[in-house]
């Protein structure tokens, strides 16, 4: 079972991640998807560095969760700065009454998100009740490795679709973009597929 401090750190990470979504949506909407890639690359680099530091200094759940918080804050700040660089600056134009209406409208989506999260993580919860923390950790590490193999092409596809929608699906530029995208995705995903095949036993 997680401690109160660990749950609070995890909540901070989720909150920081949620703050980055409006900036990323703005970048995608203004056809600046490359900056989303940059911000997520920064987030990933900070996560890798923070994880390595936590592993070397104090390999405990709270330390690794702090690495996640640092990465989410870095990603959110990067998205914020890059949004301003793209020529879009946030302005507060909604008052308290408008914010209350938005929160009421968002409540059903929040409930759906919470239910989806519970559905996606019910296996970890059941394993935690039936086994020990070592099995939960091994299962979590293996599932994250497999999720990474799915997330990379998924993010690539999101950026590709946003670019094609801006160019127009039947234009020569879109056809050239599609050809380049297919070459890149094969180049990126082939090593991942080979790596997963080699590590299939341990995973």
C-alpha cells in the first residue's frame, strides 16, 4: 500500500501533467506539433535523469515519484515557453462564474477519466492485494516497457495526422509527408521491435 506522502507526490505529478495539456493542444491547433515533440523530449530526458539519480541515491518509491514530478514540471514549463515562442500567450478572460460552469461541464469527463484509469490499473491493484511489492514492481516495469513500444508510434501518428490535416490529405505536400513519415516510423520502430523480441523472456 502506498503511503500518504507517496500519494501526494503522485497527485502533484498528475496535476503538473494536466497543466501542460492546454499548451500542447494550442501548439497542435496552430500546426506547431514539432514543439510538442520538443517539450515531451525534455520531459523524457528529465525523467531519465531523475530516475538515474533516484536509483543511485535512494532507490525508494518516493524518490522515483519525485523524479516523475520533476519531469512533468519540466515538460509543462517547456510547453508554456514554446507556446509563447509560437506567438500564442495565455490570457485570463474567464471569471469565477465562467470557471465554475467549466468545472461543472468537465466533471463528467473527469469521472470517465477516473474510471478508465481504474480499469487500466485494476491488474496492478489486484496484484498488490494478492502478492508482494517485488511482484508489483516487476509487473509495473514490464508493462511500462511494453507501453513505451506502443506510445512512441502513437505520438508519432498524432503529430503526423495533425500535420496532414494542415496540409490537406490530397495535396502533393501531404503525399511527400506521408512517404517520409512511413520511412521514419519504420526506422524508429524496427529497433524497438527487435529489442522487445530479444528481451521477450525477461519481460
